[in-house]
C-alpha cells in the first residue's frame, strides 16, 4: 500500500492510504444531456466515490472548486484551487508570425486576435463572448479579430452564434474557422496573431 497517491483523473484509488484527486470540471454534472446516459451515470458515480474517498481534491479553477463543493456536497476545506500552468516552449510571445500567417489566413485570420477554442456547445457561452466583444471600443474591434474555433456539436448553437454576430454587426471582426487541425493549432499557439 502506498502512503499517498495523486490521481489526475477521477478513478477511485482503493490501494492508497491517502489520495489526492484532481477534477478538471464538472461538465457531466452540469450538462449530462450532452453525453450518452450510461456514460454520464457511470462517470457521476465514479467522481462521487473518488471525491468522497480522497483526502484532498484539486480543482484547476475556482468555478470548478465551487461546483465540486456544491454538486458533490464536499467540505470546502477539502477542495483546493491550483491553476494550470503554461508550457513556455509552446505558448510564447516571441512567435514567428510571418511563418504562421499563411496558415492563419487560410482560415480567415488576418489580424491580431483573441482565440476561444473548444467544441461549440451552448455551455461554452460563446454568445456572451460575442456580446463582450461588441462592447469593446471600435478601435480595438477594427484592429483585432475574435476567433471562435471548434467543431460544431449542435446546429442550433451555430445558428445562434451566427445570428448574434449578425445582430451585433461584427461579421468582419469575428472568424468561425470550425474544427482546427494540428498544424493550425500549432500556428495559433501564439494568440497575439499575425
């Protein structure tokens, strides 16, 4: 038996005297309808057991910490926020923008940009991001692009995003490149843009 084990996922660890578990989000508790029912139920059961048995729990955001406390009824003293780090070898301000420019331009990115990347579900709240972008000074909007990249998961979400872009008159400032392949992701690692 080990004295202490860290589990960076949600699998219960019966072979450790004490364990620390990292939970990255509570999506399957907040949005179980986005997943197959059997998978969601199994996941929820395992996360509850893992959290209940853990000596301590790490959450990588304050929002996830609050969700763990509220949704799993876990003592706040047991849950700690430790933010994720950034690999400086991949994400750097010293980007080779000239080399990245053709890749970015091929998907419609031609200016410095703010990047939101992830599958396009309603829970990602891209509508609020578009509305926040619309409130920025016009000088920032004119010199930058908002890039919302990700695989469309729900047609209604894409329709809603498209309607919001039209309603806020941001069509020239918002780029929706869709799914992002590995080469493009590598170029986009420099979210300051070309």
